[in-house]
C-alpha cells in the first residue's frame, strides 16, 4: 500500500483537497449548494480508481472477501452511529458526523471497486459498458434525485428535516428505475463463482448471509423501528446520503443474486473439485515422472498420486522384468504387513493373470465375494474394493498398478478413467527409466534421444481405427530422433470418433516431453467434453498454466459422426484442413480462426476459437497435416508448399488412403533430395466410404 501511495500521490492529494473544500463550505454556509454537492460527488468517485490499485493483485476469493468486508464495515458504521446517538453541537458533533459520513463513503467505494473486479471476470464486450453505465446512473441519482423520507419528515436540499407529505418527482422516479435496471443487469455477472473450490464457495455463501443481514438492518429494520435510515449521511449531505442508499441497494441485489448462484453450485462443487484435482494430478505426474529415471522413485511418485486422487487406503506397483515374463514388486504404500510379505515373495496371482490376459482395468467391488479374489488366502480378513490397472507399452503389459479401499464399492467409474491415464504416463516413464539404466555405459546423449523417440512412438496409435464408413491412415516422421508432432484417435461413442493432430513449438526431447503431456491432457478431457470447442477451451487453460511461456501447441481437433456423416472441428492455430469433395474437381482449404493452445490465458483464445461443422459424402477425402510437410525444403531452399500438396491429393483422389500417403511421401522425398529436414512431418488421411 505504501508503494502504491508513494508512486500515485495525485489521487490522494486531489481527494484531500476536495474533503477540505467540503468541510470549509459546510462550516461557512448553513445552506447546501450545488457546488458542495458536486465537490462531494467528485471526492467519492475520485476514490474508486485509487482504491482499485490496492487490491489489483488479490485472488478472486480475496477480492470477494474484501467486497463483503467493505459492505459490512459501511453497514456497521451506520448502525453504531445513528442520529440519536450523535450530539447536536460542539466539536464532538462535528467530528462524529464528518467521520461517519466519509468512513461510510470510503467503505462503500472500496466495496464498489472490489465488486467491479468480480463483475469483470470472464468479461464480454458489453460488460465494461454496463458497469460504466451503472456508475453513471449512481452518480446522476446521487446528485439529482430527491432525498428519501425519514419517518414522516423529509430532508430538504440543505439537509434539514421538514414536515409534510413527501412525493418523489418524475426525475427521481426515472433515475431510480434506470439505476435498478442497470443493477439487475450487472448482478447477472457472477462468472467468478466458477473458479472457487468447494470450501471457498461455502465460506463465500456463509459470509454473504451475515452481510445480507447487516444490509437488511440498515435498509429496513432501523427504518421500521426508529423511522431513521442513513439519516446522518442525509443531514451531512443529501448527495452522500443518496450515494450510500444507491450502493446499499446495489449490494443487496448483487448479494441475493450471487448467494443464489452459490447455493445452486454447492451440490456439484465436490464433483468439480474432484475433476480439477484429477487433471492437476495428471499434469503434475506427467511433468515429474518424465524427468525421473530411477524406478523406486518413480514408484513412490506414482503410488502417492494414485492414493491422493482416488482416496485409496493403500496401493502397490508391479513391473515386469526386462529379461523374463515375471513381475516384481517395485513399490508399495501403506500395505498391511501380511499382504506385503506375500506380495514380496509371490506377487502374481489370479488378479495379475486376468489383467495380463485381458490388458484392461479390473474393478472388484467386494474382495471377499469376487471369483478372482475370494479364494486368495493372504487378504488376512480384509474386506473392501480393489482397482487394478495395466501399464501398457503398445500391446504389452509391462506393469500393474493396484489401489485398495476398505469400503466395498469404493471406486467410481471416474477412478478407472483417471488411473488409466496415469498408467499411460507411468508406462512411458518406466520404459524410459529402464532404457536409461540399460544405456548408462553408452554415450548418454545419443541414448537419451533414442529413448525419447521410442517413448514418443508408443504414444502414437499402433493401428488405425477400423470403421465401415471411414478409411484411415497416418504417419509421423520426426526430423530428429524425437519431435513435437502428434496425432491420435479417441472413440467417444459407437457413432463418434475423435481425431486430433498437433504440433508443439520447438524440436527435440523437450518438444517430445510436452507432446506426451498434451496427449495425456487431451485423452483425459475427451472422455468429459464431446464438443471440440469446449475441449480445447479447457485444454488451453491447462496448457497456459503448465507449459513454458515460450511453448505453445497448435492443433486441429474434430469429431466424426459416422451416422450423420459430419465432422465437427476446431482449429487452434494449426495448418488448414484440406477437403477434397468427391463430386468436384476443386480442392478446399478450410481454415477457421483460432489461436495456438497456451498462448493466451483464456479470453482472447475463447473469442477467436470457432467450431465448424462439415457435411461429408461418400468419396470425400480429408487431409490433416503439420507445417513440416509444406515447409519441407530442397537444396535450393524452396518450400514444398500447399499448392503442390493439394495437387498431389487431387490427382490421387481415386486411390486408397494408403496410396495417397505413399504418393505424398514419394513426392516429398524426391523434392527434398539430400537436404536435411528441419521439422517433423505428420499427416492423417481419412476417406469417406
């Protein structure tokens, strides 16, 4: 705060001068003037940008608590300093009335400033305008509206009580209606609630209940009991009284709206927190284990994340020996002594045999009753549920991850999904660790590059999806041993198949590691979001927080609906999609707008990203590629180019996807010749049958 005040002296000096002028005019004139009203209004609104700098670096939850605290402080000041508690003359009368008025104004301006930051979270183009109009409406209401009645009396322009009936003028009614309308419009801006976790939502709702009670007391209870409401402010300055009244109405309505939304979010808050925790743990696991090459340390990391995410009571990890088909226990966490002794001697049983033969996750809801586990005598009377996940390297099981809960039916379907994603990353890390250990006596740099290349190739699909309506082929050729290009397929449902192709900025091992992380993120999100746009919006938030600031990820993500023969897709800063319709000789380059993933925190990315739907017919060809293909250069440093690529695809449109792929590769090899490749080359070709 001291730094801000030191570097921003002008607002503080301006506010001080305005307050001195206000005191001077009030003491020298018994009648209120338009000049004093204007000075008070200028002083009030001059505070807002100055106070806004004091909380600009706070989190959303902290800003919400600051808003609630400022509203409560302003309400308490007025509750403790009602007019009948303040004398009518002397220096004490002057100081108490001055302090009550301006401390209330300071608290309400601070609350307005914090509220502005909350309303502008995930803003739209109209949000700034709507809030600015609200401030203008409050200012006009404060200056021009007639003061409210106090009991059976009115307060005149001089701030004095008078008798008689009180009727609002047409101007006051119009200003009040406009202000209430803008308050309601701005009260719908509660997007900030989405970023709070469950505990923060509960705290925010509880604080709102208490602050709303204070505001109700100021607005309604004190009025009903004593016929007085904000009377100290109105007698000090009607404009300041109008401002405080408008702020209280704004705060009360916004508190009601936000409390209602919080109440609606609370039942699903734990589910949202769980998803965030799962994805966060997956990212942390990916970032950590890809740089760890010690098997025991890897096992500790994998088991700790497994227990943390699933809430398991204990777990263990088996890894296949490199020289045989036997499995060893390489890690365990909180396993009971009797079970641990048996696993150390003979870790293989009916459970491991089933996972080895089926190569898929095994869930047992009741250990004592399941046919695979009920006959095992080393459980030692344990009851509960078990989840076993295979660690796959291609089609080979290289390990198994087990998690146990003492509660029967303790594991949810989501636990299986997230542990499967864990296992994909763990298997890569384990393979990397093994290969590193085997290559310690060789040249370290060359061996690490080869290991990373093997890990990257295992991230790519081992075979193409087999569909009656689509013919698919793909290839990825790194420029070095490893690279940042990536493609994959996800089966969303019986009728929908997702395809993704992407390119991490940079080259070599670092790009390959980021590509591995991107695969885990997209694979995890594909089971949650069916819309390409929604998936990429969520992925961008994760990439922005986890990727190096200089690294980004361009991609095209699309979902084929084989029944409707459509492709819904989004392009995030990637190369155009080549569409070769069967009924026309024309080749189409489809390039909807979109930024690369990880370049922007969210607002600009969401504003530019567009989801497009493409109807398909039999014989249509879709050609996805990375920039390494069109930017391939020959010895004369000429690029291969999009035009040459489109011509090759069009000339071979009658052939199969394998033939098209072979022709493209043949032409690139002939074009490049002996010139070294500077970028990875990846393409995915899909033909509608």
